[in-house]
């Protein structure tokens, strides 16, 4: 069994995926990890939408690029695009999304997968084109998106960057 601290330290953000399909059993384990992340007041009101359809993923890529006016925007040829949505009135939606994403990162690392947190949807989820795509994948109008993830087998692993944040003990 892998040591948790080693998994935390070896986790990387991946922006280059193999074309290999991710096994559904592994995706189910990732979803279990995500669902076991805490939610504010134990609301458990996150929706996890797993998209494996390459055509739909490409549509999201193009519409995010257009909505944000960014040239060459990429979802890195991911085989899996996971969107996490929460009720529009959720007080803790951003935090609930973030802790689920951390669990997904760690579980993916454990299973030899890579991920990248895609946060751009939080800026454009209510544009007409993006909302049409969200509706296409059954995310209702009364839900918002604070985060999404690309998931797949990494083509390569980037080097770890030095951690520079400080911590202090107060006696």
C-alpha cells in the first residue's frame, strides 16, 4: 500500500494525456473518494458529471476558449472531463468543490492517473453557449460550476517544484 504522504508529495498537475481510456472501475473509485470529501453542514449536494465523449469534451474546450477570449485554450486531449456542480444558493459550494477536487487528485495519483483542476468554468458557466453545453450533459440551470477536472493517464510527469510556503509555530 502506498503511503499517504508520498501520494501527496508525488501528486502532479498533468497537462498531457495518453489516449488510453480510463477504466470505469477506477473512475468509480475516484468518485467514491470525491464523495467522501466533507461538505459544509454535511449537505452532500455536489453533482459529479463524468464526460468521456470526445466530441462533447472538444465542444467544452472551444466554448471555454471563446467565452474567455483565450487563444489556444486546451483541455489537454483528456479522455475524461469531470464537472462538479453545486446548487446556485450553496453557501459552501466553492469550498465543497475544492475539497472534492483534492480527494480526486490524491485518488488519481494512487491509481496512476493524472489530473488538472480546470477553474475557468466558474467565470463563464452562465454564458449562453456554456449553459447550453451544461444542459446537454444534464446539469440544471439552478446549479453552478466552481471546478472541473481533466483526468487520464499522464504522457509524462513534470518535475516537482520546490514548496516555498512558510509555516509558523506559536507557543
